């Protein structure tokens, strides 16, 4: 009976993979391409690790690698809850299955796929890199299997423990935001790797001494211990890994049983939070202008905070707009002109304004009956953006200038930032009307299938046009810097850039408004996909 | 002035190969409770979207209270209220914030919006959930807050797409009460549904839509004709009568095999 279930679930996983590929040619190509890239990467790592065999710090490298791999497996289900449908045990809840055979079957199914294959390649490479002698290789086989199973069980246990969270609205909101952790984490890893590159692998040794006792890295650690003849230590390390596997499976089975015997949390209503904000228009509204302008601004600003997609986009823009100039300044490779990055990144938020509304855009469409209505709507959105962007871009510019101690350039960089921001707002408004596209609300995609081309035209075409539009101010900046005596005139760029930015924003909104008003049904159709 | 609330002429809409609406001519009388009925995929939503200006027709004209929807949007948009089906609301606003937003977008003074919103929330039994985000609302609550937003500016004609779909009986009764009070004041309600009992008990006037065409129209009695119920008349009109599913499933029932 057990063998039956395992076979069925593994076949289910295979058919899910196959059916996923069958959906479209593009998807198949993407899958095959990513598989090739992952396997190539895995193979290269394998060769690299084998080549590093005998290197002084290789033992620290392999245990750390295994630990990072395990960490990856642990966080994967949090970021991609929909990635593996067999991961969601609630889908199997109606079937008359006992937890124990189900656990075995699901564990076997998780070993199918590119991810496990990639992990296997790396683990084999790590083992070969540190194994010396027949006994070490024999232990190595056990170690690889054990480490792989721990990784997979870890992913399953984390997914099962979080399924409540992942299926609730709040959980999905969090999942969207957690993508940011990856984006910003990648920057930090990049920063760390550069430090490591400059000071060598020797820094890893102390960390490696600790990590080789942590499962599943301890299994790989055992291979090295055997190579050195420390059989007692090796046995202890293997036992640790095996113990971890047993504990993880027990935890997972426990969650699974509870999930399958208690009601689904996602259908329970979130509790009401009375008295949160009693008034319709809070403090914010009183500071905003009256009429449509203030109403639109208020809604836009609320969405920056409350809508996970919008929030994620904003936090990304704010973080990258700060990180690029400041980190470059920190590393001594910076220039004050990098501060314009903040304005550029934040200006992107003006793009695809109506796509950010999703199909709720109908509420806007039913209240726009003239080009003037559309103008006020777009202007309100641009103003809401400026409320955050203007102080932030100024702050980043001043901060970068202070770090580089290049105060004479502050006015021209600020002027340039404002001109660029104006150009981004203008092109953003126009492309919002001309090239709207849907932003799916679930998952990580920011473009609905079939609209990728539209999104590229919108964003990249817009950015190039924005750069062209701000070229007069850029030209003046260059001129001021090139001509003799120009530096004494560089302050002029601040009012000039600000005035130019304001004028071009106004012109962009004026051009975009009649297009918006004339294309309301087309925009609604475009933003209602997905 | 004309006595028709809505006048549709030669309305067509194709999506690729598929014809969703195949030439509709229709006059909906003002001051009535009008039901637009038809099976799934008949073109009800497409028709209502085109009538309310949310979807551009391939061909044809639409007039609402004497104004062309596509040439005179200023006059039309202020006079209609819409509750579409399958489109989102601004769900990250609370119920009250959504009404405030919607009313102010329509240019009503803030104090008036707040007064009307309070009354609507009370009548629709949403006062307890007014500070909850709409994203956490149930289906029935969403329909009710959508109805409140559609009524807020006191439109002359109200278009509701499947207002009772997925709504519990208590909420349905509340929605019914509000709509009946609204039509009693002389306003027009046009709503789509495929629940015949509901249409029969609510509507004065019915149009039957199937495969993108109007199959019948008129007062309830006219459309029902000799049939014992609207349900029977409807099944005959759309050509689904006399189908019996009982013969092939002889194994069904009587305990597990």
C-alpha cells in the first residue's frame, strides 16, 4: 500500500512538471533554459570543488556551502509558496491517507526536480573535495544522502509549519514583501563577497569550525573527519545529521496531522479591529488639498503603506536609490552624480499608475468624464509621489555629498535630480495612459503573461525618453563644468533644474490627460488581466 | 425627454473569433426594476460593461437618459451608478474610506459624503465592519459596499451585475430592501442574474439574453406567457427544455459499490 502512495505522489509530481511545460512554448523554453543554466552552474561548481581538492581552506568552504544550501531550502517555501503544488498538503486533505505513508511519499516526491539535482551535484562536489581514502568515500555516500534528505525535509517542515500563514491574506502580504529581503540581502552578500575577495578565504576558517557541527553540514564535515582519521568525531557528526533528519520529519509529520484534521485557517475571518481610525479623513486629509486632488493623493499614499505590491515596489526603489550612491561613496568609488539615482528610481513609481490600481481602475474610470478630470487625477498621483520623493531625493543627495565632502557640487546635483524627476513623472504619466499593463496581485510577477513586451516598452522606452528630456539640463551641467570659471555659476543649476523639472512634469501631465480620458475602456481592459 | 432610461441600438462586441454580443437593440423603460437574464456566457456582463462605458463596443450606440454614453460622458457618468462583476474595488481601503474616496471623486462635498456614507453603512448593516479593510470582507459584504458606493451620488439609473451572486440570504434581503426603496422613488434599476425566482419576485420588466442576442423582452407577464413560471419560460426560450440527465447514471445512489 505504501509503495503505491509513494509511486502515485512521485508520478503526480512528474505530471505537474510535465503539464507545466505543456502550457506554452515560451514557458517550456524558459524551463529548459533555466534547467540548463542551473545544471551547468551545478556542474561547474562540481568541477570547481573537485579542482579545489587539497586547498588549505577547502573544508571550511564545503561546510559553509552546505549550510548556505540548507538555508536556501529552508527559506524557499516562504518565498515561493506556490512553486511546488505537492508541497501543499491541504490539497491532499480529502484523500483517506495516513500521515506516515504520506510523509514518506511527499519526501520522495520532493527529491524530484531541478533543485534537488542541483543540491546533489554540489554535495557530491563537496564530498569529493574533502574525501581522502576509501573509508572517507564510503562515509561520503551516506553523508550526501543524509544531507540531501535533511535539506528536503527542512523545506517540507518549514512549509508545513507556515501553511496557515501562507494561505492567509496577511501571510501572502508578507510573502510579497519577503522578496525584498532577497533583493537587499543580495546587495549585502555582494558587499561581503567583495570584502572576502580582498582579504582571502582564511577568514572562513573560524566560522567553518562551528558550522561543521551543524546539520546537514555536519554530514559533509564527517567526511573530512574520516579523512583525517578522527572516526569518533565523524560518527558524532553523522549522528547529528541523522538526528536532525528524524526531528525534522517528526515535526513535519506533526504539522501535517494537525493540518489535515483541523479546519483551514484561510477561511476563518480575520478579527475585526474596531476603533482603529474612527474618522474617515484623518490627520493626513487635513494637510492635503481639497477636492479630487486631495482625494487621489490620500488614496495613493494609503496604498504605498497598505498594498503589499505597491509597498514592495516603493521599498525597493527607496532602498536601491539609497544603496547605490551611498555604498559607492563608502567604497570610495562614488561620485555625487550617483545621487541622481534616487530621483530616477523613485520616478519609476509614476510608471503604470493605472496598472497599480488593478481592475479597481473602473472606480476611477467611472468618475473621469473629461480631459480635465484625467489631468486632476494624474496630477494628484504625481503630487502624492512628490510628497515622498522630493524630501527623499534631497536627503540622499545631501548625504552623498556629505560623505564625499563635495559641497560645491550640491546645487547642481540637486538641480539635475529635480530635472530628472520631472522628466520621469512626465514620461511616467504619458506611458501610464499609452502602455498600461496588469500587475498580478499574487506572487512575485510584476507583469501579467503576454504583456511583458508592453512593460518593457513602457519602462525602458520611458526611461530613455526621460534621459533625453532632461538632456538640456545635463548639457548645461557639463558646460558649467567644462568652461573656465563655470564653477562660480553652478548654483544656477538648482533653480534651473527645479524649474525645468516642474515645467516638463506639467507638460507631460497635460499631454497624458486627454489620452487617458479617451482610452478609459482600453486602459481598464489592459489592467484587468490576472 | 424620452421615457426610456436606456436605449441600445445595434450593439456588437467580438473578442477575437468569439462573438460576445451579436447586435442588440433594446429600450429599457424608466422607473422600473429591470432584470437582464440569461445563462452563463450569454453576454450579460459584456452588454452591461458597454452600456456603462467600461467597455468600448465594436458597433452600435448606447443612450442613457437621453445622453450618448460615448459622446457625452459628462452627462452620463454623473447620472449612473455601477456595480460591476469580476472587477476589484480599492480593497486596501476600509469600507468607510472607500465610500469617502468614491463620493469625493464624484465631486460631492466632504461633509455630505460622510453623512450619506454613515446612513448607507447603517442601512446595509456594515457599520460594525466600516473600519475593516475591504480585502477582509466576505462576498456579501463586498457586494453591499459596492452597492453603497454605486448609490452614494444618488444616480438616476443603477446598473448591477449579478448583485446577488454568492450573497447570503440575510445580505440579499437587505440589498433587496434598499433597491425596492430606491425604485419606489422613481429611479431605474437594471440588474443581471441567472436566478429566475429572484428575477420573478423582484422585476417589473425582463429582457432574456442568450448567445449574445435578445430572445424576449417585456413585462414579466409578457415574457412568461403561458408557461407556469419564468424558469420554464426561460428554459424554452434558450432552448434547454426537455433535457433529462437521469438515464445514464443508474449506478448513482444506493450505497457504495
